[in-house]
C-alpha cells in the first residue's frame, strides 16, 4: 500500500550538521525524516519557498527536458529502505507508455515539487522508519513509567520536538530493537 505524503519542511540537524527532509503523512500523523545532501536540500527548499533562481538548477533542467518531450511524472514513490539507505522511483508517462525510473529520494522529491506531482511512501518503509507525531514511534505501546523503553520514548519525543531527526531515528531503532526482543502481548 502506498501512503500519500507532503513535504513538511527541510531542516538542518545541527547536532550532526546534516540536512533532513521531513515527509508528513497527514492521515496517520507520521513523519518520515530522510537525510539529504546540501545541494538537494537547497533545491527542495527553494521550491518550497517559491524562489526562482536566475538560472535553471539541475531539477529545473530535468523538468524542462520532460516538458519538451511531452512526458509527465505520474508520481514519485519512496519505495524501499535497506541498510539505512532510502530508494525511490519516478513513474513517468509519455505517449501512453509508462516507465519507472530509479532515483534517490531527494532528487525524486525535488522533481516532484517542480512538476506538482504526488509523492508517496511505501507502507513498509513508513512502518520501519516513520516517527508518529503523538507517540514518537510508529506503532509503539506506551511503556510503564521508569522502564528503559519509556525513557527512550521520552528522549525520542524530545529529539523530534528539537528537530534532531538523526537522533530521533537512532532512538526509534533502539526502541524497535527492544520491542522486537520482548514477547508479543496477546
């Protein structure tokens, strides 16, 4: 299943000096933080702020090429997460033919914003890596006071509030590891 998301913002994780794009699932109130390079962060931020650079940037050039070929982007999908690396695809349509193009999520997002194309995330990716707006971690039970899980969840909520998304991702992973090692409740 594919989850429709919007680009919430681009931010700088000051603790790790890395840029992070935040994708938001409005329906389930989840955030998906994706670390991106500085030039991709700039390309996304400029488009979000509706700032037109004096000369076309790479993503503007790609859009112009697609337009000149009468090709359109149907959607972009953050399709997978392997070894802390996100994968994406761009679904194109030209002359009735459709094709899927492998892409980095940052490039796919920058291009989607320029073409006003929808952005989706595979539900499995959301389950693995999203941060729930209310709980701090997708699907996490609120643990008892005083236990390690509660402490980690509290730290996770603080990291999200302070926009330290890499720390939030590490805490999310630590919580998931503890939860996976515990017996399932029936």
